[in-house]
C-alpha cells in the first residue's frame, strides 16, 4: 500500500470530519486510516465510507471500518462497485480528541 497522505484530520469529542469528495477511479477501492493520537477514556474513532452519484443530493453509507480504539492503529476497508463520488466520514464517538491520517485510496480496475 502506498504511504502518500491525502488528509490529516483532528477531531474533538462528539465531532465528525469529512475528507474531500473524490471521483470514482475504478470498480473497487481500498481506503486506509491511521490514528496516531487518541485521547481520553476508552476512545472510539469510527470511519464510514459514503458515496453518491452525480445526480444525487444525499450521501449514503457504503461501508464502515472496524472502530479504531488504540493510538497507533491503522484500519483499512475495501469497497466494490462504488458510486461516482466518495468521501470518508470520521466520528469520535468516545474520548477527548483524535488525529487521523487518511492514505491515498488504492483503486482497482
């Protein structure tokens, strides 16, 4: 997997953050998120892949990662047949703060 970062996000308790929207570049994709920092008691960082077609106005959940609960964890998630636009939504469900690095998506034909 490539190590080029596309986003560096900081979240606070109860907050959510989104990556930039990106176009579909293949029939399948693998996303990876690394969380070097999680603070507070029993932190839980959730990551969801959202997608939509260009003619749609609402984002829908396509897949969710396994929660990140320990600093230093990297989680990845594959998605087959995504719609035309994608983004990641990160939510800090428990804990005080989190920092997350989003790696470049790995597209497959």
